C-alpha cells in the first residue's frame, strides 16, 4: 500500500509532489466551473425536448448555483473529519455518477435534480484547492501556487461556452452533462495517488445540519425570487411569500449560528478584521467574474448584434490573458501588499466596465476584445491577493473554515450579482421585446459602481 503521508509523497515524487497535488484539486475545480457555465448554451435545446418554459428551465442554472453556494460551508467539517484526500475523491466520484444520471434524464425533474446534485458536490470541491495550497506550501510561495491554481479556475469558464456550443451543435445537449466525467474520473485517480493523508484531526464534533438546511432555503428562495421578478405580472403573491420565507430562514440561520456549539460559519474568523474585509472583496470579485461572464456575451449578441461564434471569440482572448496574468499576480502576492494588488485589480475592472457602459453600436470588435481583456487582468490581480490576505493571518487549524468561507462569499457575490444584473436589464428600456443598448449600459454602470465600492473595505485589510 502506498505511503500517502507528506513524508511518503515527498520521498516518492520529490518536491514536485506539491504541484501534482495542486494539479489534482485544479481538475476538480475545473470540472465544477465547467459544469456551471457549459449548460447555458444547451438551455434552448432542453426547453424544446422537454416542452418546458423559462420559469422551469432556469432552475438548471439557479439550482446548481444555490446548491454549490450552500454546501461550500460544509467542506470545513468534512476536511476536519475525513481529510482532503477522502473528501475530494468521494465528491468527484459522486459528481461523476450524478453527471451520468443527468445525461440520461427522461424528465425535466430528473435533470433539475441532477443539476442540484452536481452543484452540491461542486460546492464541496471548490474550497479544497485553496485549503490545500495553504496547508502544503510555505507562506512565501502561497501566492505563486494560488496563481497557478487560478489558471485552471478561470480557463474553464472561458472554454465552457465554446465547448458547450460544439457539443450541442455537433452531438446532443446530453453530452453537456457528460462533458465533466472524464475530468472527474481522472481526478479521483489522482486524488488517491497524490493527495496527503491528514497529519492530525480535531476531536469529532456534530455537523450543523439544521444550519445548512436554513441556509439552503434562504439562498434558493432568494435567488428564485430575484429570478421571478423579471416576469412580475401574475406572480406578485408568490414572489412576496418566497421573499418573506427567505428572510425568515436567513434570520433563523443567523440565530442558529450564534447559538450552535459548532456552527457552519466559524464565528472566531469574523473577529479578524482582515478576514472580514477580504470576504467583502471576495463578494465583489464574484460579482465581477460571474457578472461580466454573463453580461459580455449577452451584451454583444443582443445590443451589438454579434453572432454566437463572435461572442465566444470575444471572450477567448480574455480567458487566455487571464490565465497568463495569474502566475504573475500570484508571485506579486507573495512579495507585495495584498490590499494594493486587490485595489489595482478593482480599478482595472471598474475602468473596463465603464468603457463598456459608454460603448455604442459602431464600436469595432477589437476595442471590445481589449476592454474584456482589461477587465480580466483586473480579476487576475484580485484573486491570489485576496486569498493570501484572508488566509495568511489564520492559524493552520482555521484554514479549512477560512477557505470554505471565502469561497462561499465569492460564490454568493456571483450568484446574486448575476441575478441583479439580469433584473437591471429586464427593467431597462426595451424595443420590440429586446433590451436596448441603454439597458445594458445601466447594467454595466451598476457592476462598475458595486465593484469600485469594494475598494473601501479592501483598503482596511492592512495586509
């Protein structure tokens, strides 16, 4: 039997074992991010096959995001009790099985259930990369490792729509569900081979299942409420009831977390100002990443009349440049102030959003590609620095809770950001039922202002 202690892995693979471990968790993260983005291009075909409308099909995206956001906070308990090796391997294996079942779904309910299951497993996998990097790399190399890890995180959403479009056009929408399977199967093998056993484990403690249920209800209903606001007519009563239940669930969740002996959210972490401010920055990063990924293709296709292929090509250079930015930003995060790097990234992204907000129909493709690249460079500087700024001050035993919390806030910012952007467009000016360029300008200004405002708490990080 292989020795998967840190010493055993080092003896077997030398110092490169750390990078093999990073590659392993990167596979899991790429599969989850790919699954989150690749399905969007298949929604039209799914609606036609099952004869369903927008009100039901949106749960393929909303259910995935809500489940992923909720279960992120459960990863800390799993890491404490089973370690990263067993937790990640099991989550990837279950993700594989659920993806296969979803691909063979015979009803929309089965497909939605599979997407929710994918999201739940994705939420468990996402914090693993950050946790592992901060456990196995020395303090002065964590930024570099996060930069390399971040390349995989960001390349997946850049390639997702391109891959999804090819699969839907050339094969069938079901292959969108099958797409992550080879990646996660390889990840299971690599996790068992390259990830270390835990050095020590805390005393067993009870999992906060009631807190998880309350949080899931609050997030799921609030996202559904925001989505339904886009078609308000005839749904006023349902929207009001869902909104009230979501608020009640959130209040009960906060009360539960304050009283629970072992809460989902580690209250001690919230007493660390740098960690709290970094989480506010992470919410802004989520809004910037997911909001712009949603906005750019929709904006250029709807307002500027680009084709789907042109929209995909517009995003591709930005994804490649972002992948190149991460290693540089990671190295700088090891040497420079985290808050200065994050604010630099915020400024670049805000400028990019403002340039989109003042664009007109005659603008050339090259300028739009350049502005997209500028925004992605900004995001590239934000992610590694936010990670080091949030987690470097924490004790080793707090890293599991810390990584799950900052991943949760980033995903939460993205989930609500996309819905708020969609609402802004829906309530903007329309012509013939299609949003005008003015509606998109309002959305871009909203994104620019929200992200720019995050510079205030980020400056208070003092790291």
